């Protein structure tokens, strides 16, 4: 490490994350994942105090912190249509064309964000934002949306806590399962 004048360096500040709620968004990237039949939409906050927040995270960390996935499988088409309608209503004169997904770039729409718990790689519980719904910009401005309660992880049942892993014979808190009638002498 080079000699650093630490008196000239400011301490890192915590990031001010958006709260669950409704925001005006702008589409930055669209990717069609044909083999899974969905589009993946990278978007950013288009107005307010968080404007540019998602793109800044992408530039700093290399990932979009909140993406919108819209499936076009037959059972999911009503959700896709709600997204399509929100974008069309928010951008006068724009008509969605599935053959020209790049036409979505730069278009605005409303997002409703909720919170959900998830299990981190280290086993602890974290909280993240996710897109609950796509709405028109006008619906967001009119307050025509509902922010759901935080989605909590289900507590494991007693059977799940003490179940043996699917591979191997470890279970019950790390003890090896033994058959009662295997005939071997116990070592104690």
C-alpha cells in the first residue's frame, strides 16, 4: 500500500436505500430470456431523491439492485399485459411491439416496491426490495397502488430443522444416523 494521507480521506457513509412504496421508473436495459420465456428489465428511479440510484449501483458494483422480470408464459400473460399497459399509458404514442424490445429503453412507468426476507449465503436473514407491480405513472401520482406488508421467511418446522440433508447421512444437528439392527458394537 502506498503512503496515504488519511486526514484527506472521508469515512464511507451508509447508503440510503429506498423504502417500500411507489416510484416513477425509467427502463435502462431489456433482455429477452427466450429459453425461460421472460424479459428481464433493468430500470432506474426517474425522479426524486433516488434518481439514478440503480445505475450508480450498477456502475459501482456491477449489478442492477432491483430488476423486473415479466414472464410471457401463457399463465403469466395477464401480468405481462399489466406491465405493457402501464408502459403504454405512461408514454403517450408508444405501442409495445414484442419484435422490438429495444423500443422499451427510455420509457417510463410506475413501480410499486415491497420488501421481502431472504436467506443469505451465510444462513442469516436479509431484507431486499422487489417489484410488486407495474403501474402507470399517473396511477402512482394519484396514489392508486397498494404496498404490501413485508414478506417474511417461513420459520422451519421441527421436521425441517432436524431432517437429514438429501445427500449424505448427516442429520440431527450433525450426528450420523445409525440403524438399530446393524449388529456393530458401539465404541463406548
